[in-house]
């Protein structure tokens, strides 16, 4: 491979070198013949025989040397010998055998290091299968395709892959990276969940043998998954987390099993060989660094959860969204590799396009460049990466943008040099200009963060590469202007005169962040009609006393304790907070892992989004608790999440602590893929009979799993702990009565089938969900003790619900079934009080019994009736203040309180709306100004950046 045109090794301007006399002329004459004999080789990996070794001592003199971030040598010398730094300082003695390079007017930095790339590696698709894909029509040969060697069964798990074995960088790529000042990158495969070991690669000419600075630096993990409705597991973020957890558990067990076998091979069965799990032995033993690519802010939270669960030595790869919740990032205690893919301004050139742009996307455009400054301010260690940029040269314009938005220049330099070296554990080689480190240097014609500074050359392993190509980010400079980074660049008008400086980015009147409105500690609601939904019934002109988030007293004429917040509620009504027993609200990703028939290992809690605007809308409808379920794509779905409807918390902060764990099953058309299309006709089961067998087989396997674990004696040193299986573990918890089962169901025959299976295996069904033919078998449901969570009056939206009637809920209630009405919809959830009222119209229930359908009864189905669902002393203070009768169509929610904290107040809502409108209008004005400044005036749009809808 020849040196890349544009930044090939160059001759010095001032050189002292030995005189080889006529020897060189003779050798030059023989050179063509010698090359012919040599045959094809990688440049730099072989040398011509009998030649004097190249001169490998260099003195870089007269330059401004930044040997470490924040430390400057105004006129220094850097001495390089044999690819290493020998000395640096203002008074370095230059040896006689050195080539001298006069760099007066230049600035020398430690070579830039990008800690997260896939340079030189093939783009392998995550769904390239080494085994049969699940669920779709495919060739018989593909179905029988065996695994290649002792690999993992999932093609997204290829932890055994070593980037050093596959890396091969072309000249154009080398030139691009070196032109941006990078001398070294960490490179790993770009796809998969377990992507294999990353390699530290110098970017000099030559092949991998010459440029691999260190192998197996880190294992790279990601929540990479196939597309929704794909056939390749996993096809959801939930599934990716489950895959990561199960694989790490398997790696722990694999390591333990092989250690035991090697200690006494004659007494034990030889374990299976799995190269992926073997490669993860160092990871689970904390002997190998892990990089976890988070892709977005919620992914960073998921990554932290896995890191903490398995006590990994980890660095998080961020997304650029960290500005939204810097405290979340800080509280992880982990360093971050930070992309700088700041988005372009959205197209808001006139009122039409502006209406289509979500406020969240406008905020992302405006705030993203502040992310590095905010992380630095919070004390979060971070390093920059060009990951997600179109070319590495764009990074300098982005970093200049970040510096203009507050980032300290020394911190910016550190994020390109010392910080990535420290994060990767290679600061013994790279990161500063110090004796003994690799002779990797970046040289510019001025201050790195000045507008027109150019990288003039880089040194890699003591070899010089001159940059004669136009700067990669020259084009992006024009983009930077339109992104509204507050540039104050001088422009010239049409006559060539210098124009006025551009205006700085406008300040935005930010609306208050979502969160508690009022948290008084002690609250007295006075003079209201209290729907207690308990033994006291409905109390007229009564008072409710709350202290420290707990209901303390109900009655008449209660006295306000000192400092209490008193609400005069004359003529208004108070009910318990509404409990939605079937929700999919506030989830950030797909809630179906539909690639397999059984996915009990996945958890909805892994995809909760506390920033979802749905939460505020639910509060405005009086909902205070929701049971967020997996979808109905498979007979045995994933684990559910119980959430409180609160604002300003982390994803974990949404979860109801101590709630009985639950899981979603499903029956009928969805799980047998009736309406999925003709490409989905091979996943078992395809019939209702098969659905029953899948459930029975799964419980038989779970029973066997529990028995194996029961036989294990931890005090017997000869025994190896059984493998932990997350899928069977969740099913075993159902058999043990530790996990509640909720099942999507419609038809009477399938409802009876599941009741019989439950009877056979000895577990209880907490609630049949939807259960629109429940009225046909209501006595049987009551006899088995199952609950029923249904719709008030939905019908005819698919074939298996044609027999639904609006009297269903009332009829089951009259048969003794604990009945609730649910939403299954974020829109319907805003008016569940009116759904409850339909039980009065269709069935003649009392108003109190009807309201129970959305308060106490769903709490019973979730196993939370001891904590919520009614207004009784000792229960959590989740309550709603209504303008009138809660079952009236004319009534609205005035206030919603969750655990004694006010989260919705209709009286203050207009003020909130005005603040949000002012914020949005200011963002639109700023984006429009950024477009005009770039000369586009809204008619053309650049790169959109990542779409943000939260």
C-alpha cells in the first residue's frame, strides 16, 4: 500500500542527515529489480535487504507545544526516537543524528484519539443469520443452516470476534482521519449486541501488523436489535436488554463450569464449548473493559442498569442527548464517550412547516451543543468521538460550537487526547506528549479551536504525514452557521467589505421542567364529598387529612395542623386516584417482542420513559397508577411494570416499589399470527390448539427448572450451581405464586382452556384482560378466583370480538368476579371515570360499584389494594379533586395528588401552557434566524439529526 496522496510522508524543510554518497545512486538503479523480487507486500511490513536502516530520530523545534491540556511550552522541542517520544521541553538538547524540523509558528498537540469507531471493519448486518430465523417463510436449506463452529445461537452475540483479525483500512479512510488530526482510533465491529473485542489502531501507512498498537482493549456492547416486525430475535430494546443479561449470566456460569471441569475432569462431564461465552469470561471477571453503546439517553439508563447488575468495568457511549438530564449521567458515576452529532435546525421557514416540528426536536437542536459544557460542569469524565458524523473532519466545527456554548477549551482538548486514553486504559501510550509514549502528534497552524485553524500534519509512530488536502470540515463550517451555534464570524458583503458580525444565538425563555407543583407535607381537604370506596362509603361535606404522603384521617370538622396546606373544596368531590389495569403509556420503545412464542425474560420496565408527555395528560384525567403491559404478539409475553403517574423522575422513579411482579400472556388471533400477513405463517403456534400446548410445555419446563434448582446444595462443593434461565425463572415465579399472571383473552373457549391449565399447574390468574366473552363463562371465572379487566363497550374491531356486549362488566360483577375497566390506550385513559359511568348505564350498578371498576378493583387485581384504590387511613395519598360528580360528563379534574404531592392543577395549567408556547415560539424564531443566516431562508434543509419525539 502506497502512502495516501494528500498526506503522504514528507521531507523536512531543515534536515541534517548522513551522506551515503554513491551508495544511494547504485541502490536506486537496482530498486525496480528489488521490488519485482519482493512481490506484493503491505507497505512498511517488509524492508529491502542490505539497506541502512531509515533515520528514525526527529527533533521538532520552535513550536508552541501543548504537552498536556492546560500546559503550554511557548517555544519547545519534541524529540522522537524509534517511534517513541524521548524528550519534550524548552531546552531539549538535539542529538547529532536527529533530523530537525523547524515548526516555528505551529502548535503541537498529543495525537487525537477516537475511542469509538469501526474504522477498517466490514459492515455486518445484525440479522445475518448463522441459524434459522424465527417466524417467517424461508427456504428449507436456510432453516437447516447450522451454526458456524461453537458460536452463540444468536447472530447478534459474537463476543469472540476480534477486531484485530479483520481490520483493513484503505488509503482514503486513513487520509480522512489523519486530515482531521487523528493518529489513533479504537475500532470494533459496528453491529450486534455483543460486538467483540476492540483494537487500538494507529492510522499510519502499512498493514495491521505495523499499526495495531494494542489488541483486545475492550468488549463492545450495544442494544442493537432488528427492525420491528422482524423475525430475528431480539426485535425490541426490551429483548436486547434481556439478551445482554442472559448472555452475561451464561458467561458467568460457563466460566464456573469450565473451572470446575478443569479441576477434576475425570469426575465431570465435559461442558459444551461456546466461543462467545468464553470470550466474555474476562468481562464478567472485571478483567476486561466494556464499552456500552447507549444510542439514546434512555439507553444510557439501561446500560447503567446492566453495568450495575453485573459489576462491569464500563464506559458508556452516549448519544448527545445527555443535556436533557445531566443529573442522570452524573449519578451513574461512569465516564462517557460523547458523540457531537449536533442536529441541524428544523425547517421552520414559514408557519406551515413549523407546525409539523415537535417542540422536543427544536429543543434538541438548541440544547445539544451545550451537552459537553454541562457534563464538564457536572464533573462527568468524557471523551469526544466522531461516531455518527458523516466524516471525522466535521468534529472540529462541532467542538468549536461546543466551546462557544461554554465548554472550557482545555476540557475540549482533553476530550480529544488524554480523556479517551484514560478511559481506554492506554494513557501509558497516548494522551500527552511525554517521554516513553508513542510518537503520535497532531500539528496545527494555530490554536486548535480558532475558526480557520488547519491540521497541517500528524506524526504516527514517529513518521510524518503531511496534510495537503483541503480541510474536511471546511464544508461543515457553512453548515455550522445554519445550525445557530452563536457564531460571530465575519462575513463580506457583495462589494467585498467586511460585514457586521452575526448575532449570538437568542436566549430562550425556558418553561419550567415537568415535576411536582406543590409538596406541602400536610394537606387538609375541607368540605368535599369523599368517595372513600371503602367501608365508610360516600361522605358528604367531609374532610381528608394527609401527612407525609399517607392518608391519616377522614371525617367531619377536622382541624388543620400547623403549617398544613388547606384546600377549601365546597361543592367538589374527592375520589381515590384512578388505577389503569391495562396500559401501554409512557413507553419509549415497542412493547412487543414478537419474534418468539415465549419471551418471559423481557421486561417492560426497561423501556419506561418518564419524559413522555402522556404522563401529564393522564394526570389531567385523574390517573395516578398504571399497569404497563407487554403487547399481545405471543402466547407468553414479557414482564409488566407498575408505575405511579409522576413527573420529573428517572425511569426507575416511575416504578411502584414493592409491587407484586406480574407478566402478560395472550390468547387468540394475535398470538397465532392470524392477521400478520402471509410472511408470518411458520412461527409455532399457528393454531389455538398450539397456543395451549406452548403454555403447557413452558410450565412443564419451568417446573423442571425449579426442581433442578431445589436439588442444588450450595454447601456441597462437588455441585455446580444450575444455570440461571431468565425465561424459566419468570415462569417458575408464577408456579410459586410470586408473580401474577394477566392474560389477553376474548373467546369463552380459550378463557376456559387457560383456567384449566391454571388449575392443572396450581397457579392463580390475577386478571383476564379484555375478556369480552367473559359474561358467557362468568360463574367459571368467579369459581377459579380470576379477575377480569375489560373494556366498557368496545366490540367488532376484529372477528373474535363480535360477541362483545356493553353489559359484560356488570354481568361478571354480578357473578362475583372482581371486574375493572381499563384503557389499553393513552387516549382512553384520560377519561376512565366516564368509562366507569357506563357500568351504571349498562347493568344498573350503583355509582360506588361503578367507580370501583377504575379504583379499588384494579388495585386488587394488581395486588396493591392494601396501599391504594380507596381513601382509608394508612393508604397512600393518591387522590383526585373533581369539579363535580366524577361520573358526570360535565365534570373535570381540578387537582391530582400522588402520595401527597400535587402534580396537576387545572388553575395553574393556563400559565404552564403559556410558558410552553413562549418557549416554542422563541425556539422557532431562533431556528428561522439560523436558516436565514445560512442563506437558506427555510427553503432547503440540511441533515435532520436524530428525530426526537419525546
